[in-house]
């Protein structure tokens, strides 16, 4: 069971702004199975801030 903080989930726009990359890049990454884990909610995808930060930490550790 996933437990998330009370911080609101991020939209694709939020994530693009946070990472400083275009939304189209995020869409392409998602199609390739790359990038932070998204949560599908009907026709929407949302991102938990802690998942994004964990993914960034992984990227940093791998470099």
C-alpha cells in the first residue's frame, strides 16, 4: 500500500516547471517507461512529489 504525504499531486505542467523541461519530453519519457513514476487517475496522470524527488536522487546517484 502506498502512503503519500498530504502534499497535493503534481500535474504534468507542475512537473515540467519543476524539472525545467518541456511537457512533450515528459510525454515521450512516459511512453518509453522512463522518468518519475506517474499515477494514472482516469484520463489524467499525476505525480507524487516524493516519487519525483526519489527519481531525481536515483539519477544523481547513478551519475
